[in-house]
């Protein structure tokens, strides 16, 4: 009986350890997602990007305000904030369930949009971090989405429109290749989330007031 009790206690402690490691991974994913890349870049350059341009703490606003080099730096870091939680963090648990990378990626995106380090006041729209998440989770559908984004931006010079189309393409390809799978529904949910975070851009696009890359708004002073 004593041996059985010891074995049961050991099993319980092991389950508690695994549960604790999963919670830690999700927390780390949110904290990494919250890393305020654009805000810090703006601070280095003596400005608060929340008060400049679109007020968005994303690579596009950085590029328009500080130039493409700073914008590229922000995009790469924000992209990594999505890749690392879904590819590296699950390795920290000895028994990572199949859903852990998807949850870690989701909270990383939420951290980017509502960063705890800025007390939720200012964030990005989630596109760069989401692209990193899905490159880690589903490289081929993500590549299709990135290609769609690049084509739309090249043809229209609207980053917001490229982001929306890219998100929709991601959801469609995932639902086509893995219909009904949890990852496909995650892609659909993230696509809907991207559309919601771009609702102001959609209104400006419909009014012809959205700002293009390398130029001004076609009929007004909007900015993505």
C-alpha cells in the first residue's frame, strides 16, 4: 500500500509539474507578444508613435514615420514574436499537447495587440505576429497568404488591403487543405480578427481616403 501511495503521489506531482509548465509557456508567449517593438524604436528616435501617423504600433506606421530600415527591423522582431512561441516554447514542456502551439500563438498575437508592458494603451494590429505564428504552424498556407499580401500591395500600394486579403487567403487555404481541423478554424478566427482590427482602414478604403505606401491618401488624409 505504501508503494502505491508513493507512486500515486509521484504521478500527481508530475501532472502538476506538466500543468505548471504549460501555464508558464502560455504566459511567456503573451509576454513575448507584448514586447513593444515599435514603441521602443519610436522612443529611440525621440517620438511616441502612438501620437504620430496612424497611431498604430506596427511596422507600417514605423516605415512611414522613420523610414523603411526601422520598419523592417520592427517587422522582423514582431514576426519573431509569433514564430518563437509556436516552435520553441513548446519544447520547454516534456509533454506538450498538440494544442499548445496554437494557444501560445494566439496569446502572442493578443499580446502584440494589447501589450501588458504598455498597460494595453497602444499596440499593433497583429498582422506581423500572426504571419510568424502561421509560418511556424502551417508554412505552405502561410506562404500563400504572404504571396497574396505581396501581390495586393504591389498592385494597389495599400498595406491594409494586402493584410486583409492575405488573412482571408490563409483561412481559405487552411479550410481547403485541412477542412474542419482546429488549425483551420484558428486561421479563420485570426482572419476575422485581422478584419476587425482593420475596420477603420476598411472604412477609409471604401471612402477612397486610405493612405498608400509611398504616397498620400487618394482622396483625403487617412493612414493605416
